C-alpha cells in the first residue's frame, strides 16, 4: 500500500522568501511522486543597508531554485539524491544565514527540508535531518527542530511499553486495546474528507478481509465532523470495524493525545500490545503477515 500524499492541518509548501511564513509538514500519504507546489508569491525586493538590490535578488532567486528542487524530490529518492539537494541548502545557509535580510529565507528552506524529509520512504531520513538541524548554528533553525525531536522522542517512548487506548465506538461498542492482546491491530487515523485516505481505503479493507480470521483487527479514529458523512463513507468502502468519533476534526481527543496532525496515519500494534510500526505505506500486507507469524 502506497499513499504518500497527506491531508494536513498546517502543511503548505508555499514559500514567501524574505519573511518567516511557516510552511510546515503535518505527522505521519498515494504514489511516490513529486510533491505538488503552488508558485511562490513574489514579494517586492527592498534594499537593506549593506546589501544592494542585485545581491538580494540573487539570494531570493537562489532560494526559489533550491525550494523547487526540494519539493521535487520523490519520497523514494536515494540517499545520493537527497545529499545533493541537502548540500545546496547547507550552502545557502552558509552564504546567507548571517545576513538579517536573507536569514528568514534560510529558515523557510529548512522548514521545507524538514517537511520533505518527513515524507521520505526511508524511515531514517527524517530523524537524521532533525538531529542535524537541532544543533544548527542558526538559532532559528535549531528551534525548528526541537519540537520535531520531542515528537520523535515521544514516539520512541510509546514503543517501550504496551500501548493503551480505550473508547466507546460510534456504534456503542466498547473498544479496549488491552483486550486485544494476542492479535495484530491496525490503529487507523482517517477522515472521509481526506482524499488520500479514499485512495488508501481499498487496501486497508482488503487487508482486513484477508487477515481478520487469522487474528488481525482494525480500530478506527475518525476525524470527521459529520457522523452521517462518516458512516456513509464507511458503508461505501466496506469499513466494518469500530470507529472513535467525537466530531471535533483536528481537535479529536484521541488523535490529539497522540500528536496526530496529518492524515492518513496507520499504526501497527503487535500481539503483545507494542507499537511496532508507524509507517505501513509500502507493505501493509507484508508487515501484518510478519506480525501474525510472531509468537
């Protein structure tokens, strides 16, 4: 199953060079294709003391070119491709990071770098970028990485003890993850209004039908606002597993407790109740089979 495009609360690749707009990624996508990007606004160039009009124009033009290369990186790009463009971002920061007139452009590029790295199919890429930027010489860049590092640390901690999740489903049934020990469980964060999830749903439904009798369960966390719309979508897609629904969309109580800020997100929990995967985009069936065979 491949779905790399996300519905996100705050995600945008629009880059306003020269201000501190925040094009950030949402946590935790269809096929490995370049991420679409709207043409960046073109703010007027102002002349600052110590930097002429031509120098500022060159800095902004260079940032736009690097931005375009960043967002064109395919999620499954090899490390060499990634290193090449990341090196250009490093070079841009080295050249322009200490100038107040261009430092915000550096920060904007770093935000996009983080967002693109987070969509990589290489699970090690995003943590590596976060680690690098958390010690960046430019304080504003280091500050970007701190909340991301905190999230990574929290996810790592979630994998050290059995995951706890209990709720009353939209159909009135009681859901308690602790009572599903011995089964492989997919926790499915989704919404009917998220087009990428509509693309992913057939694969999830197919996996449920294939493996349910072997000990595979799904519990859903819907970020819908309209319960009837959610139920209609479920019926159309054949989603028969229990759903958490509170109508709060991004303020959904369960998703907020796990820092979910993009959709779709699927977590796999093993027979012992341990969270073992937060990335099932590439091989959901293979990961399920592996966990079902485990003691």
